[in-house]
C-alpha cells in the first residue's frame, strides 16, 4: 500500500527537500505540495485526501495550526506538524486539534521517513522534548484532583490501558504490564480510542491528563503514572 503525502511549507527549498526525500521511497508518494495554509494546504487535502499531511506551523494566510484543525475535522488524514524551533508555542494546541506528530525541520532523513510511516499506520509520534513540554503544560494549566477519577464507559482493563498509554508505553510494553498478548493489548488500545472518540495515542494522553485519570508525579500503583519523557 502506497502512502499518499501532502507537504505544506512556505519555504520552497524546505518543501522541495522533504518532497524529494519522501517521493524517493517505494511506499510513499507525494501527491501534492502547498505554500500556504487554507488556500493551498486545506484545499489540496480536501481534493486529494492524503494519508499524511506535513504542515509547517507558520504559513501565510491560514497558519498550520488552523489548517491542521480543518484537515483533522474534515477527513481521516493524519497530520504531522513541522517547525524550526523546539520551543514553538503552538505545540500544545496543534496536538489538541488532532495532529499526530511534531517534528523539527532539521529532522534527519531517516527519521522523517519513519515518522510518515508510523503516523500513516495509525500511531502517534512525538520527540521526547515535545512530550516533556506537553506534560509541563498540563501541570501549569490544570489543578490535579485529590483522587483520579475513572473514565465512564471503559472497562477496568481499558482504564488501565489508558493510564499506560499516557505513560508512553508501546503495545508490547502494555502487553507486558497487563500480562496479556500483544494482540490483546492492541485491542484494548483500539477500544479505548474508539470509546472515547480519540484519533490516536497523543489525544489519549492529553485526555488522560486533562480529565485527571492520570496525574503528575504519581508513584507506581497510584492512580496516575510518572510523567512521560
């Protein structure tokens, strides 16, 4: 199966470089390129329905954040945000609107290709530095309840799975923690995302912290896990 990709960046050389790298892969095809937000990126996403869209956070017209919100709301396209700076203030909101990954523009060639494949497969991808900032943001903007609540609609095992997702564990690691097969762990993850109406693990992590299902600094066995990072 070929992964269709949209590359949107207002810098011609950056856009062309990413497109060239990705298009050279046997399982990836760049089906469209855009130099701005709504007029090009969103319009082309609506037209071509790419599997993955690489969006620059800062673009003329509609910026990458708004473009991501529109694309995620209107389609199944997975979004990876691109930025020059590791301290970009848009990181948190970009993930909240549905972005599945966040990469710096100086990303290595192999890491870029890997990111597209991972996100196209339905997983989420975050650099450790981005994850740490995300958790820092949670600690800044919300008050942790005295006791972490359970999530209505989830079974006890799915509740455990949500906590493990928020800790950043892979399916294999979740399987080991729950003493089940990897297939069963994957089913639990899918059930959690489906029941809560979440696109991927990033949104599950955000949801877990925002609702207090997971709390910062909890010890093993307590309602919430240690911060991701």
